[in-house]
C-alpha cells in the first residue's frame, strides 16, 4: 500500500494431477501476494530470470538463501530488494509425496499447506471433493528434520540466514511462543 515496490517475486505450491509443482512468479496484486503465504519445504529453482530482466519497476524478491545467490548473476541484481527466508534445508518433493500417499490418492489433492496454525502447526489437504484433511505437521516434519530425502547441496550450505539478502526472516521457534 505504500508503493515501495511495484512487484514481488514470490513462490507458491500448485498441485496438478497429483504432482507438486512449486511456481515462482512476479506478484503485482495483494491477492497474488496472499496466495503465496504458506511455506514450501520442497527444493526448487527460481526459473524466471527473463521475467526479472523484463520487469519494469521496483522489484522485491522473497527467496531462500541458495535461490538469492543465483540472482547475483542477474543484470538487475543491484536494483532488487532481496528478502531472505531462514532455511535449515529443503527436501525432495518425493518426501511429501510419500508421506501423503499413506493418507490419500495424490490425484485427489487440490491444495496442500505444509504448516498452518500455532507453533509447529498442522498440515492441511483440500481434496477435489471439497473435503479438508488436517494432520500434524510432524508426520512430514519428522522425516524432514532427520534430513531424509534431502538434496545433497543442502549438506554443504553455509548460509542458513540469507546473509546476502537486504533483510531476512525466520520463525521464532521458542518455547514461550508455543501457545
């Protein structure tokens, strides 16, 4: 609302025929920004360098440390407002697909949210039938936290707090905020 930026490079999770497809795009409306408000714990690359180069206006980029580092090759790198997200590591999308296969037919999933609600939260599935299924985030997080099905590049990462960003954010994860 303050006209600081004209667009924001954001990511959201789309599901098509049971396949989890992280999607990055330049959001220019409040509605588009709100559609990206959930975490994505799947490894994916930002593949929209042409869109960044062609965007006419002030652009913010919200991304993981490794994704922000890739932007250093952009011709517009000095013009971008880089907003980093804290990251412990990502997972291969097969991990969440394997967890969810135990609960539902993947082709019936319309929407998925890794975490919602209070500290640690619940994962939520919205099926094509309209049915909503909530389950503990820990059903996925247990495997994610032990680095199961993790990309090898994450083993070598030294930037968990997005040091190359202009500002970075992460969850508090303190016991006093659990309630």
